[in-house]
C-alpha cells in the first residue's frame, strides 16, 4: 500500500443492521424454521438461498449460533418423527420402498440445509465442537428411524426374508436391497454391522448348516461338491451386487465352514464316491473341484493329501507284494510306471500341480517300491527287455520319454547298488550276444544314470562299451595279419573283456573242438605278442556259435547256438549216438549247464536237432542222444537256446544279494576313513550320521553294519577309541 | 457469452453485474447456491441478490473473481485494494466465503 496521498479515512460503521431488536434472533430463526419445513414438504422452489444464507450468517455472526443449532436439532427431530410414523404405516412389501424413498428425500433436504447453514458449519461448529450439519442429520435419522423399535425389527426381518427368498431361487429387487444396505453403511459401519450383518451371518450359518445336512444325506460326494461350489459362487455374487465387500469374507467363511469343514471327513471317506473312488476312476473334474473347495478351509488339503498317500501306499504295497505280479518283472515295472503316470496326471490336471501333493506322491512311491527287495532287479530287467526288443520302431523322443520315466522309478530305489549289479549283468549279456537294438539308446541310458548318480556309477559300464570297440579292432587286425594261416579255419569273432569292468563269472572248464582250439591258440599268441603282461582266459559260458548243418533229406540249416551247445553238436560229427555220460566226459561241461543245453537241443519242439531216448523233459544219466535226421524247420536260420536275461531263481538271488553285501563293506569303510581323515575326532552318532549321508545315494547303510566296520577298522589300527570317552573316535595317520 | 454460462449479481442499490459462472464459482457460497440440490429460486433464474452488499464492494468482488481466475493460470499480478474498501470487502468476503 504505497499511496502517497494521505487520505483521511475513517472506519465507517457497518452498513448491516446492528442488532438492536431483541427479537431479531427469534425473527430470523422463524424464517429459517419455515424454510426447513418447506424443504421437507418439497416446497423449496420458492425460497431464496441468499436470503436464508444471509439469515443464518447473521445469526451466527451475532452470537446466536446456539439458538440456531438447537433450533435445527428440534426441527429435524420433529420432521423425522413424522417420517417414522409414515414408514411404520407402510404395509408389507411397501415398507422397504417407503423407507428407501424417505431416505432419498431426507438426504436431499439435508444437503440443502447444509448449504444454507454453511457458515455455521464453518465457524460455529469447530468452535463449539458440535456435530456438523450433515453428520447431525445422519445421526438423527439413525436415532429416530432405524433405532425406532418397530422399524428396526421390521427392517431386519424384511431384509433377511428377501435374502432367504433369493436363496430359494426367487428373483428379488436387488436395486432396492442395494439402496437400503447403502443407507445403513452411510449411517456408519457399526450400524451396518449391528443392524444387519451380524444377523445376516447368523441366519446364513443356520441356513447352510441345515442345507448341508440335507444335501449330505441324499447326494454323493461329487454332487455335493457341485452344490457347495454353486452356493459359494452365489454368495459371492450376492455380495458384489448388493452387500458390502467386507461381508464377503465373512459369508464365504460361513459357507466354507458349514458346507465344507463340518462334513469334510465324511465327504472324503464316502463310500463309492469319496476321494478314493475318484482317484481310482480318474475323475479329474470332481477332484479339481474338491481341491479348490478344500483349499479354502484349514486342514482341507492336508486331509486330501493324507488319504491319497495312504491309498497310494496301500495299493502300491499290494502291487509290489502280489506274488502273481512277481512272476513277470516287465509287467511289474510297467504297472508301476502306469501308476505313476496316473497320479502325475491327477496332480497336474486336478490338483493344480501342487508341490505338496507331488512330494506326497514321491514319498509314497519311495516307500512301497522299496518294500519289495527285488525291485532293483526288476527295473533292470524292464530296461533290458526294452533295449532288446521293446523299443523297436519307437521314435527317438518316445524312447527318451520312456527312459526318463524309468529313471524316475530308479530314483525311488534305496538300494541303487543292487540295481547297478544287475544292470551290469544284463548289459554284459546284451552286448555279448549282440542283442541290443541300438547302441545310441544304450549310451543314452548310461548318460542318464551318470547324471543321476555320478561318474563312479557308470565308469565300469562305459568300460564295457570300450572293450567291445577295442575287441572289434583287435580282431580285424588279427585277421588282417594272419590271413593266410587262418583261411580255412572257422571264423572267430572275439571279444576281449577287461576283468574289472565286466561282471565276474567263474570260468568254467569246457573242451573245445580241435578246429576251434587251433584258432584260439593263434589268437592268444598274437594278442599276447601285442600286449605283454596280460593274461587271457576263455569264457566258454558266454559265447555263441553259428553252425551249418545238413540233415537227412539234405536240407541245410544254419543253427545259432551257445558255445556249449556247439561243443556238444560237434561231437555228433564223429558219432551218431552218444550217451549223456559220454557227452559229459568229452566236453567237461558242468552238469547243470550241460543238462540245460541238452534240454534245449532235444526237448524243445521245433528245435530238436537231437533226439533223446527215452523221450521226456528230464535228463537222466543213462539217456542216449541221437542226431535227428528228420529235423525240419520253416526257416533256414534256426536259433536255439537264447542267452537272454532271466529273472533269477531264488538261490541265484541269494547269491547276488550276498555279493552286494560284500561290496558294501569296503564302501562303508572307505566312507568312514574319508570322514575321519578330515574331521580327525568325531563321536559315534555323528560318524554314523555322516556315513549314512554320504552313502545314501547308493544304498541305506544299516547302523549295526557301520558299527561292525568301525570295529574292524579299529582292529586294523586305522582308528582308535578315545581313552576317556568311549564314544569318541580318533583318526590314526 | 451464452445465457447459461453467466450469472447475474445484484447489489444493494440494484446494480446488476453479469459475470461468468466460472468466475462466480470462486465464491464457495455462490457455488453452493448454484449447485444445491434444492430448487431454490436462484438456480432457476440464475440471479443472486445481495441486499447487504453495496455496489462498489460488489464491483471489487467481481474484479477479484476474474483476477483469481487469472492467478490460477499462473500470471502473478497484484490485486490492488483501496484502503477504504478493505474492511467492508473483508466482511463481504467472509460472507461469500471467498
């Protein structure tokens, strides 16, 4: 304000009317009261906002705020009482509509009043800490209308009745419901809860408890779940349409509780339609529904999981222990694979790939596969069967898929070293008889085993492959070198096997025919000339031979036989008839093997190149054998006596088991020494725990066994016991 | 200026000031008046009488409305108030909640 001109100005008195008139306040109030009445009578159009606003303004300004406020309260109360009477008078269905309409009116009027009394709201009310106009209006509404006893009960009953009708399938006026509920919310959350929500939840809970009782008596599990799901969706939809969001969790809890939690066990165990039958029949949709519904309640999923686990273990155990099944190992494993596939499907399709279920599945499988101690052998036989013929004509990806599935079963085995032993045996037989369908597939399997168990597991297996390759090269060189000398001897295909890699077989005596012996000796000199310091032993029990035979009517056949059988047949070049004893003497083949060979040469229909007298399956000491001139066969090449892998007989099984046990001892000892070397001092329990941890990828060591090994190591002075503490061990360098 | 966009403010002496609705809405009171749900006469006719505000004050107030709209758009200018008007102007401003 930089006015240089000094003006003589003086503050003039207000041009407003100064309050002289004592009844000024009353007069002003009368005007306002009249206005409020008009508003409530829907007569507001004639009023002038400005006039009313000015009046209110003046009252407050001149300190008549109290009168204004109390007058307001009084007028509003009076009007509301009238309105309450009107609402109460409404009949039946019209009650809610009347309430809704009056509420809308009240709101509008309240807004107008608030606008007029804006000045009071701004200045008087903060000063005196009274309720602002709008809120005042709401409170008064609540007090006189909602809390008026008759209206209160009628309101609640009507609302609940409408909900009930909708639940039984009728269509109700949702808009009206929404407005009324909104009104309750605007009056305050506690009003909503007290007047409506609390009772709503209670009534709903009773309703659903009854309904669920009814349903469970008459429906089977799948139907019941469908109904429960429907009700749940219905309630959620109801909330979204005309209730408040906060109610959603409460009502869904009610439904979940009544319909699901309370009947959970009964549903799961229901005869013929409960969880177990759903699993058996692959009812993916029902299972999926059960999963999503039970997911909502505490302990729901764990109940499902428990029942599934126990069922799986039961059926798995039956499968594994069934003596019928044990007769055919390939079928046995196939069934296991099928079972795994089935449950994998169920978990991915119905249980949403839930990890906890996957874990339950894995632990159950692990449990029952290991119940049968011959599982490792069977799995190896299964792979053997597949690699011999089962995978012929199957595409590469499918092959991978099958092998991967087998690997999954392999993982469940606790005694992986047993598997290794059998696998080696079977692989050896496959390689030596040339029966594997594809080297690529074999190698692929080895790679998988390597990824799973490490290099150690597969080093010997790979050694076997290397041997085969090297042998091929060696034989080629041999024949190249000695072409002239060996031209008219029988052709030998030789495999040189490194003893460590291949399963150990005791070498059996066998007198080879002279022609063969010559070539063998030549090869031996050749080989030992190339590699000094090695020793060669002929394994006659593992070889095969192809013989050209001419029979009585001149028909020629090529016979594919084992080495033993070849020795036997060559004898008949020089004699037409031989007794068992003579054959035994000449060939020096052990009795049991000899008997088996003779059986397959003489007693098998279609392959009887020898004739036995007397006829019959069993070989006696005095039996005589004749060369069978009358032998016929459709094929030129005849295969006799396969060397395929068979399920072991009991004694063989025992033998293998023992070997495995023997092998385990050094492994345990190695682990103990390794651990003690790094720890120096360790107590018994920890040592046992560490050893178990290290070895569990191959087999589960028995703590008693570990203790024995520890004792043995102490005797051999690798370890010593601590002088004071008997449980402590010390490493001796 | 269309009729719907304007509002007429009438002073105590009867002077009529026609201004934009936007400008008038600067005053909370006038805003409430015009947007109130009830069918008051003001909203219907678009006319507001102020029998207790004199003409020069009302004139200054209208100027203030426009100045304040300008100020809102960023231009910083000083709103000059003659000292004699100050008190009454403040009273009116209080009344109009501006």
